[in-house]
C-alpha cells in the first residue's frame, strides 16, 4: 500500500546505545518528509518503557506495543507496507523488513563499537538496499533486497547432490 509505512524500534544492545530523544526527532523528521504516509510504529522487548510512553502521545501516529500485537500482526503489516524504517540496532528487524519486500530505511542509533553487527546498515546502504533518513521522501533505494533463503539453500543442496532433484 503506497500510503502505509511501518517504523520498527529496538533498544539498547551490546552493539548500540539508545537515546529516546534522538529516535523521536528522527521519527518527526521522517513524518515531515513523508506527509502523505500513514505511519504505524511498534517497539520491541529491548525498547525502554519511556519510549512507548512518548510514542503513545504523538499525534497522527498509530502505535502498537509489542506485547499487544498478535503473532501475525507484524508480518502482515510488513507485507502491506510500502516503506519500513528500522532502528539500526535491530539487525533481525532490518532483514525481516527486507524479506517482506518493502523499501527499507534505517534510523541512526549510536554505536558502542565498530564491529560486523554495527556495520551492517552501512554495507546494505552501500549496496543500495536501504535508505538513510536524509533520503526519506526520495526514491533512492534500489528495488528491495528480497531474501529467498529457502530457494537459495535448495539450489545449493541440488548443486551438491543433483540426484536429490531427480524423481525416483
């Protein structure tokens, strides 16, 4: 749906710090650069309770606390959304959004240290698969990176053991 956007928020981790004010400012900037988008925001188990309290009060923003979301709510929402913005600390949510086929953007979160986890966003951006906030409202990302791991692994298995692909 062209007018539907999702914002997925994590929280502090071993690889990233967290500042509610910085995230809220980025959400405000995102909303300002996409005025026709209806935004649905959800937090995660790592999100500070102070964040949910602030998100609930933001006008023109639909907030779903992760504890209140049914099991299929997020995958169903991601499948419908044209854009998904994910805080940089949550690599699993970034890849979940990419797997759903939405255009994905990443909200900046301070890094605790430079390592392979904290470098994932920069690598995906360099390959054109995600956007950063300065690009919001512009069509700068390439086609979404569709992850089809089952098909990829099946191909690897058939390459290694071709007889498995032949009918008995």
